[in-house]
C-alpha cells in the first residue's frame, strides 16, 4: 500500500508542477500579475506590547529585592532574575499586529497566527481609540486599542472600511 501511495503522490506532484508551469507561461504572455502579487496586497498594522513586559520586569525587580539580607545567593537565583528580564525584552520586541489581506484578517494570539476569512466576520465596530472585530462562529472578539497596544487606529479604520465594503460586512463608527 505504501508504494502505491508514493506513486500517487509523485504523480500528483508532477501534475501540479506541470499546471503551475503552464499557468506561469500564460500569465507572462497575457501580462497578468503573478501569484506573488497577493503577498503585496496584504497590510500589517503593528502595535507595541508593554503591559506584559512591565509585569515581567516587576517580577524580576521583586526577585532582586526580596532577599536583600541574604548574603549568599545561588547561581540559579541570578539565572532566574536574568531570564525574567530577557523574557520581558523578548515580549517587548514581539509586536502584536493586525494583518489585512484581500480575503481575510489575521492576528497573533498566544504565540500563533489566527486567520479568519471574510465570510466568518460578523461586524466591525470602530470607536474612539479602538477597533472591535466580531465573528459569526466565535463568541470572542478581537480588540485593537490605541491605549493598550499603540495601534494606528486611523489607518486601520481606513483599510478595514475598504475591506468591509468589498465583502459586504457591517461596519459601524461610534464616538467620533
């Protein structure tokens, strides 16, 4: 069974390669854009995370000051303090973002990128200093705020309005 499976995979790979080759030739002749053009149509709006890094630095500072009277500290104690500080620096430079592509939106949650298609979006609400995206299937909502993460709300609003018009998504603006 495994040999048959391998032959099927090899056959499908060669067929896909031939189709991609033909598609690339026809696109060059017709002057249409290539597949990589979709990458250039995506926009990323970066914020800056500072609450969690400040919390980690506070923990590192607390660990430094908790045993002032202790004369002898082990090397593991110092490693712990340094690692908390390095973790704070890591999370400070790992910037949160909203990525808007022609057919989906994406953000980073809990260390992985979550992509939601346009047909899954219920509505987009824009308030003063924040954007909320709610979904049809999920109870959770995505919040992007200027106060908490320093997102560029005006630029995000303009891009999301064009995205919402293209996909017929309800968009509301409040408090302007």
